[in-house]
C-alpha cells in the first residue's frame, strides 16, 4: 500500500508542474505593453511569451537563460498581424529590463545563455519563432548605460545552450544575422528568412555564422547579403552538420563549411568528420563574390583540425555568372567529397564550369551538367574520379527558369537518371522538397529518383470557357478556379474534378481538352490541360413530361405520382417542400434542352418531405 501511494504522489507532482505553465502576452491591448515587462529571469519549463505585432518596432533587447524540457520547452513566439506581418524587434536604440544583467550585450539583440541575472547556467529546450530581428547596429542602453553594438552583432546570439530551435524568424540588417557559439549543442535552424546582413567591405560577417555540436539547417530561405558586404551566406564550423531543403542565393560563397576554432570537443566529436548537404537550391548571381559555390575543410591554418568528408547529393545548383564557376573548393588533399545526383547548371558556356578548385579527393556520378565542363580551371592537385552515370544537356528543362521555378518539366534529362547513393547517407532521407518560401512538401516517390532537388510532378491545368460561369475544384486539393489555374500533383495521381455552376442560371456543359479529362476523373501521368465549359441556360430549370417550370417546387406540385422531374445542371437556390403524398423522382444534371445528362445539379437550400416519397439522382444538396 505504501508503494502505491508514493507512485500516485509522483504522478500528481508531474501533472501539477505542467499545469502551472505561464503564458505571457506582450503588445497592444495585452497584459504586458513591453518585452521588458516580462519576468525573463524566472521563466520556467512550459512557459510561453507571445509578442504581438504592432505598427512600431519593439526597441528592446534581452537575455534568455532558463531551462525548459523536451515535453515543455520555453517558447518565445511572435504573433503576426492580420496581414501576416511578424513583430519587429529593432536593436538600434533598444533598452533592457533592469532585472536582467548579462555580459556580451553588444553581441546581439536576443542573447541566449551567459548571464548574472538570471544566474548563469545552460539554457535548454528553447524555441524562438515568428520574430523579425533587425538593426543590431549603432547604440543601445544596457547595464552600463549608453553602449554600442560590435560590428559582428547579430539578431540572435546563442552563446551557449542545448536543444535550441530558431524557427520562422526574419534576420535582416545585422552584422551577423544569426550567430551560434561553440558551447551550443543540438541546434535547429528552420524556416527562417535570412538576408541583407553583413558589413560593407568586410568578409568576416555572414548571414549565419554557427559552431555547435549537432546542427540542422532546413527549409530556410537565404537571400543575398547587404550591398557591398563580402561575407558568406551560410558559414558553419560545427560537427554533425546537416544542411537540407534550403534556398541559398548569393553571398561570397553560398556555403563555407570550415574547421571548428573554439572547441576541441567539436573537433573530437566523431560526427565532425562527416557533413551532409542535400536537397538544397543553391543560386549564384552574376558577378557576386567568389566564383566558388562551396568551400569545405578549414580556413584557420591548423590543417589537423580540418573537416574530413562531405556528402553532397540531390541539390540543384544554378550559376548565372558570365565568367567561370567552380562548384567546390576542398581545402587540402586530406578533404574528400562525394557528389552525386545533382543538377549543376551554368547559364554561360559549359566550359565555364569546373567541379574542383584544385585540391582534395573528389568523386562524382549521376549528375546533370552542361556539355564541356572541366575538372578544374587551374589544374587538379588532388584526385577527381568520375563514377559514371553523368548526364549532359544544354538545359535542365526547368519549369520557369527566368522566374526561378527550378522544378522539372516532363522533357528534362534529369528525370529517372539518378544513381546509387553511398551507404553513409542512408539515415538522411530525401523525403522532402523545398517549397517557396520557407516551407517544404513531401517529395513524390515514383519508379526512380530524379536528379536534383525536385522530383518531376506533372501539371494539371484548367481552362474555363463558355457563356456561363462556375468554379472547378479538385480532390485531392490544389485546383480552385473560375477562369484558369494549374497545380502540380505526384506522378500517377488520381484526380477528381468537380464543377459547380454559379447561381443565377449557369450550367455546366461538360469537359473538353485532353481525352483524359472525360468525366472529370484523371489519372495524371503527364501534363494535361482540361477545359470546363459553363453556359447560360436560357430555358427553365425543371421539366415534367415536356412542361418546364421556373421553380422546382412548382414542378413537384404539378407532377403526377411516379413522374420524373428533370433538372438542369445549374445551381438552384430555393427551398423545396413535398407534402402531396406523391411518389416522384428528381433527376439532376441535364443540359438546357433536358436531352443529355452532362453532370449534376446543386440545390442550395432545403428539401423537406412531409408527405410522400422522393427519389433523387445526381443531386447535391447544400
């Protein structure tokens, strides 16, 4: 009996801890007017701080140094306005809550870890999402009064922490957009928009600059740095680095993956030796920064600490440079790269593309290139090995290259052209695709994997014609239009189209276009265009024995028992009541002459039967 009582007490205490989590709301009309009104020094597991958008930015900065749990993290969440605009946290001229006392104030707007008040520790299970951090520049008021940010200040500066997630934030116009220091473990950076950071004339500040044990980048949109700013787009010195399903455009280099400088623990981590980059879209604008897309290995000069192996697969790389482009620079011959199943496309002549700068052990296979690519523009000092299976084409056949829609058309040479992947990447599933912007969707699965970041999906297009009007929808969803629209679906999808005529006398007259569109049921194995025709019905909507009526209820009143009432395929708006004791049938979906059934009839209203029997066929009630 005593053991049972103790177990019950433990369960009660656990439930009580979760039950008392606090929710702090900041902003216009909320409990707290300012971010500094929140007791940041005493937040506990499960607490949520909701910062609501307002017309003017919040001029505040603070430290977060508390501990959540896996089940009950501490969450700092922006609440967008009705237009989806995130609350802005503006670093310049910001102030800090007086109860907070922390060092390195000059390094960021929001600092995670490292403080005197609250007492120092390792913050854990922290989520920061839906906030816009900008202008970690100029001056601010801190614990010592008027102070200034350093040139490398960031929107969020993670000094240390464990299981830190930064999600769906915007980082703009800071020295470094996001900075993560080496005492951090298990960092997730996902769904953010990071652009316009850096310092003019400097190569030392970047859109992101990270060094952690185990770091995951996914679903982020990286835009160019600020004009004249020479930093890299994504610079990382971590172990266990996974970069997948991101859009990375511009920068001195799109990716600079180099050695850990501040942590022997990172260098000695077994995960430090392998880096995984897959499913990304990497875009090199003309004349922007370095001609190399990716640098891997190290830059400190301590070559013994350089990274070991890069796995780079199923990425789509597009260079718009008019001059030379180099895919990969390996720092020394001790670095290796396995490059497979990528689209590596240059808009200039094919011989403008080189795979390697010079050093390192590079093997490649089953990629799509323009004809004429070379191993190196300056000579190979390492080893480059062709595994075979590579495809050459003048163009990858993107859906809309000028508008940066890098999905594949049906004619792309990248379709079904992939090769086997190394066993080391088996745990990293290519099950998602980047979705413009800052989102993802499941990557379709068909007979064989396509080369590049996107799997081919056929497009279903709808055209609406005729003198009438209506709406076409699809199941599964994707199509909703009254004039013209299109959507992509996985290869082999069964699509069911529904045509709903507008009220007021429009009639759905049937399907046209591809033969596969008949009846509005489609097996989508290629791009298909279907035409839906809506006509205005000049006649009356109901007919009984050749006599037409303006209202369905009038037809019911005048019908004899066992009569069939024919209805045109329009959207009727009326309430119908049968109280005659008759047995009748309502048949919907007829054309204007009541001779051919083309679809169905929609009745927007009620059908009440108080006396009699009604049988309905092709009738939709709304």
